[in-house]
């Protein structure tokens, strides 16, 4: 595949952009692959990419029931940070964040990583103590964060109302190298690199069954027929429970809708990401000028990729009190994604009771930031049977009581 470069852009501009190749192939499925990944979201594609790049396993298919990146990967608010409390979480999220730093160069695809800084506001005494504790933990983990004063918050984000009517801003946990990236581009960049390595990305094809012989996976049934495989990775986020059932085991996952919305575009007003977890809303400004807004997850299980009215009202109310200047903005689009929640709000990257079947799920409301680290760990686990980054995230932790509790630590996990 031809590399993208400034020279290529100039050349194509001169010939009316007629010479660009398709970014990835759309092949018919082969009869058998060494590895099949179900789900062409960021995590599935990153798993395939690192299987090829780090382990030389390239006879791989990624099977997607819709279009690639059309799940949560293309629906999220793109916050990237690694300021988690627990050691295993900080390790995998920081690995991911560091891979984002060079992702555009590694993939030869501009994913628009913007390390503009992420602040999580402390608006209660409890939050101050919690975030100071996280800052100390991060220092020990080698993750660069600091607890900053309300004055510094105002300097970094002048449009914030630090005197808030209900909850004044008392400080913030600040990660200067956190930020955002273009979500579709992350999926597209990985897809292009996988296709370039000879892997097949098969869209509009649902995996409807998992074939086993003697307790071992031998293939999958799909809407385009049966396809054989040596190993299978289930990476389907909100549909993990459904796929696990098809493989004959259960996962401790609940699926709920999480919603987001964007405003009409305006001139640049903020160049950091702000998360206000007590009032519950978070906001950043996209390069197009839209204010990107996210809120809480639905309190009931469902599979509808839609927002619900009471949440959007709560979220917008929270943000109007934090950023009064947005009170007269019109909202352009509003959508939801189905997120996969575990009880301890930490992911599962694990072998399963079926030999050859691996699962990667449970990223819930916060897995975009983890995509490269998760793919790295899942690929290592599938290739070698063991990954130091994934070790603590086995599904057996729920039976053994070895939870990695990030729900209390973060309050919110995006
Ligand atoms: C509104 C919203 C805001 C968010 N904000 C953030 C944020 O700011 N920061 C952050 O880090 N995270 C955020 N997240 C979470 C993040 O988007 C997800 O954790 C992450 O994208 C999950 O990626 P994935 O690849 O696991 O899943 P997905 O991108 O959902 O991909 C799974 C794919 O599997 C496919 N699939 C399912 N079943 C089958 C089947 N049977 N056969 C074939 N294919 C199948 C689906 O079609 C889908 O494309 C947010 C999520 C939402 C919904």
C-alpha cells in the first residue's frame, strides 16, 4: 500500500485526487483463518494489528456485523487519560496513552491525537481527598498527574464558572498529556494497516454461532457461511454477553446505553478537556468547533443505541452551571452507544472456558482511551497464552474476589 505523505497529497492535488487507493480491501471470507476476531471496533482492530505487527500472525480475519468503527468506537467523546487509581489499570491505560503519542506515525494515518490536557474537577471535599490520593498513586505508577488549585483551573479554562451555584470548583486532578483523538480515524488507521498486512476485514457479516469440537473452538457460523479458525477473539463490547452465550459460557457484564451530544460549531473557547463528575457532565471542543458533551449511563439494561431524555436534561443542566456561556448554544446531534459494564468497572482480557476462545470486553464508558494498550495485551495473550498487562484482568477475578475497583476511585470512567 502506498504511504500517505505531504508529497502524496501534493501529487494527488495536481491530478484531481484520482490516484488514491482504497484504504482497505473488502474481500470475501476464506474457508479458514489462524485467528478470527469478532468485532471491528477499535479493540478488535488493534488486536489484529498487534497480532501481525508484534507476533507475525497475519492469517487473520476481523468479522464485523455492521461497518467498522460503527459501534462505540465511532460514538464516544474521545477522552484519553491514564490517571487511574489501581496499579493494573494505570499500567494498561498509560501503555495505551503512550502508544497514542506515536500512533499517527506508527499507522501512517493521522489520528489527530491532541494531548491538550484533561482535568477532573473536584467539587466536594470527598473528591479533593480522592483525587489527591489518585495523584499520589499516579506518582508511584510513573503517570504524570497533579492536583491543581481552583486558580490554576481558571487559568487553564477561563470559561469555567469556579463559583458554581451548587458545587464550587475546589481543585482538579490534571493530566497535561491526556487529551483527545479522532475516533473514526483510530479505527480506519488500524483497518488500513491490518489490510496492508494481508488481513481480511469482513464487514456486514454477523457471527451467529461458535463451532466447538472436544471443548475447543474450530470455527464460527456467520451470515456468509461457516469459517474455520484456530483461535477466536470475541471483542464486541455491548454484545459480549450475547456472544459468550453463543460460545457456551457466561460473562459478568451488563449492557446499558451511554449517550453523548454535540453543539453547533463555535469559535475556539476551550483547549482542554473538562470532566465535572459531581454534577456529572464532561466537555471538550472538537477541531470543527463543536462542543462535545457526554453524560451518564442509563440505569437499566438495554440494547438501543439512543439517548434518553432525562439524561440529556441532567447533563446539559450540569454543564450550563459549569460553563454558563454555553446556555444559548443549539445542539446538533445526539446519540447513544451500548457499553459493557463490569461490577468493578474494569475490563476483562481473558482466556475463557472454551479452549482457543479469548474475550476482551468490559471497557464500559471508558475504553476508547485504552484501544492500543488493550489490543497490545489481547494480541500477546492470544499469541503466547500470557500477557503481563492482561494478567489481572482475567474473568476468573470475579470468582476469586480479586476485583480491580475503579468505580469508587473514578466516580466516572470515561
Ligand atoms: C457516548 C459514549 C461516550 C464515550 N466516551 C468515551 C470517552 O470519552 N473516552 C473513552 O475512553 N471511552 C469512551 N467511551 C467508551 C468507548 O467508546 C468504548 O469503551 C470503546 O469504543 C469500545 O470499543 P470496542 O472496540 O470494544 O467496541 P465497539 O466499537 O462497540 O466495537 C464492537 C463491534 O462488534 C460488532 N459486533 C457485535 N456483535 C457482533 C457479531 N455477532 N458479529 C460481528 N460483529 C459484531 C459491533 O457491530 C461493533 O462494531 C464512550 C462510549 C459511548 C457510547
